[in-house]
């Protein structure tokens, strides 16, 4: 049986990037496949993309329980949220 070569690897950990997210205040949808944001990264996205309606994250290996609070308290317009297990 063949396995993907990336199986078992940790993905790149990304923290807060305010200069990246600040120009995207009107973004409605975000899909991230190969990058793992940590708590500060998710907080930064929530602060800089206040009208986000859908958020799909494939990797969450650096999240703590705080991300649940960030999602509920800061993504006020969020209608769709997908987090795959990591």
C-alpha cells in the first residue's frame, strides 16, 4: 500500500501576519490547505477579516482550546466552518 510522502510530517506553523491580512477586510471566504495557523494566526485572521462567512482549514495541529473562543466570539458572520483533524 502506498502512502503520501507527507504522512506524519508537521505542517508549517504560521502565527500572526497582520500585514498580510489587513488589506483583506472584505474577504468572505478563506480556504487553507497546506499551512497550519496557531492561535495567534487565527486571532489575526479574525481581527482583520471581520466579514468572513466561510473558513476551511485542513490543518490545526498547533491550535489550543482558545481557537474555539476566537471562532465563536470574533467570526460574527461565519456561516460555514470546516476543520479537519490533524
